[in-house]
C-alpha cells in the first residue's frame, strides 16, 4: 500500500471487510454522500471459502443497485430452474417471475465481491486492500472514534471516524474489540467440501438430500459448476481427513450415484476446499460508534445457501438506519434484521442438525421457503424508497 498519505485525517464511516456485506454498505453510504473508507486485509478480487447461490432477495438487491448487469456481463449464468432431490424423488421448480426477478445467479466471489467494491469506489468510497484493522480507537466517553490499520509491510496508521462498521466476517475483529455479546446461539453445524467442474450439464441448481448428508450443484462463472457435499460437523474429520477426494465422491454417491458418476466424468477445475463447520449466531450489532453487518453480526450454516442474500439485505437496512440518524436508528436496524433473520436461522439450524428423515426435511424446506418469501417481500418494499438504488 504505502499510500498512507492518501488516507484522510477523518471519515464519516470506516467499513472493515470489502466483500458482499462491507462493499455494498460502503457503496450505499457513499452514494448518499458519506465520506467512507473501505478496507480489507485480503487482496482485490481474491477468493474466499464460500459457494455462491443467491436467493431472490439477493438478486433483487443487485438489480435495484444497478450492478446485476455487470455480473451478467462477467459471464455469470442465469439460473431459471432448481431441482430438489429427496432420495429417489425429485421436484423440478421453474424460477417464476416475481418482484421483477425471473432468474437466480450464483457468481464466484472473485466476481461479485470485486464488482461491489468497484461500485463502492465509483460512488466515492476510498478503498484499500492489503490493510488490516488491528485496534479500535475509543474516546473518553467510550465511543468508538477510529481504527488502527496495519499494512502488509507492517506500517501502522490511525484513522478517525464517526462510525466503524465491522463487515469482517465470522471471526470479526470489530466484534471482538467491542466485545459484542451473542444474543442467539445456534446448536448445529455441517461440514462442507466443494470444488469446481467443467462439462456438467447446464440444468440449473440441484440440491440433494439423503439421511445424514446433502449435496448440490451450482452453475457459476466460466462455464463451471460448483459441486459441494455436506455431512454433520461431527463426521467431517472421519469422512474427509484421510482421503479428501475419496470422501467427496463417497458422499456425492450417498446422495446420488448419478451425481457421483457425473462428477467423475466432468473435468475438475480446482482443488477441493473444505469448511469444518460453525454454528449460527445473532450478535449484538450496534453500540456507540460501531455496528456489525453480514457474518460479523449474523451467521448461519451454509446448508441453506443464504448468507450472501442476507448480507445484501442488511447492508441496506444498516445504511438506511445510519443515514436516518437518531439514537434509536441502530436499534431499529438490529430489530429489523433479527425479525427477518430469526426464522431463517432457526430452520437452517434444524436442517444442519441432519436429525431428519426425508419427509421432515421437505417440511423444513417449506418453512425455509416461507421465511424467504417474507424476506423477499420486505426487500421489495425498499423499492418504494429508491434513493439508495443506482
Ligand atoms: C462453505 C461455505 C459455503 C457457503 N455457501 C453460500 C452460498 O451458496 N450462498 C450464500 O448466500 N452464502 C454462502 N455462504 C455464506 C457466505 O459465504 C457468507 O454469508 C458471506 O461471505 C458473508 O459475507 P461478509 O461480507 O459478511 O463476510 P466475508 O465474506 O467473510 O468477508 C469478510 C472480509 O473481512 C475481511 N477482514 C476480516 N478481518 C479483517 C480485519 N481485521 N481487517 C481488515 N479486513 C478484515 C476479510 O479479509 C474478508 O474479506 C457459505 C459459507 C461457507 C463457509
């Protein structure tokens, strides 16, 4: 970096973490005229452990914000059908037009995070990659009033601001520094292994469920498919530690021998990546001079593929709260987030328990679908207040 001289002495907002939650919050605040600094310790355009499926509310946000076209132009395929497989039974569902959205997408994180960072920069945010927040500055009244930044060559700079937003993921430094309490704890977690393949049929997303396991196929950029398998967290080491690829194929076959055969015939385009699991939570997400958004404040198991959609939702709820000002605005943000998130977190936790038979998991998916409809209707309601849209 060594462009510390480019930091202003003071910002309205410093956003820590430049991915879906942080970059979109920075974009929205900068569009409204706030002086925003967006920092991330990783490099611009880098990848992260995550698959990519976006739900309708997430696609709607990207469309309203004027960035959906860029994602499509980057080769992100439109997904117009999704198939749920419960053992030998399959349900194929066309994505029907609703709320101005008639397809879903699943962009690589190297694509969507970069496009959101570009949009934040174009809106006027200062963006710095390769810079970690190590400490928060706190004034005599206990209010967060700045950040200490460390660059990759270990130089240190302190920046003052009115508010620090932690969009820095599950292991959030900001949450740790402000000692944000956890208000709701999930119980269950799944372990995940995924990789990218070329040569699979273009037939939308597929979600597979069998007793004690799940899997999926998600079409993404570069004509590739992301294929994942999932098992209860407690079984993760036993299934994958000795033989990652063998465990991956065995788990794919347990879900569907057809899936295993298709994967074996396809061309692997990456190494397999794993995620050992983490239980969900809702954290206290505001305090004097600070707020949390995205996984920093609210996480749930990846098995319902919903973290990015919720991050895009909450970026807007938080931005509107900050812009409206007032003592109660951030409390309203947390309340709105929690009201929408609690049903999603609860049903996700239940699905991640793997303590279901195939009829029961179908019921859990119906509950999930209801919570997603409520969320989409809520996000569609932002459209009446499109001052933050593109
Ligand atoms: C295996 C797996 C599969 C998933 N699949 C899906 C899916 O299909 N669909 C979906 O919607 N969600 C999925 N998720 C969830 C999704 O990845 C998260 O919800 C999403 O990444 C949250 O985004 P975020 O911006 O809040 O945080 P993150 O994406 O975690 O980004 C946080 C950023 O903060 C930066 N950072 C951290 N600490 C600091 C610091 N001190 N200083 C500066 N920068 C810092 C990091 O470098 C990082 O870039 C999956 C998650 C996992 C683990």
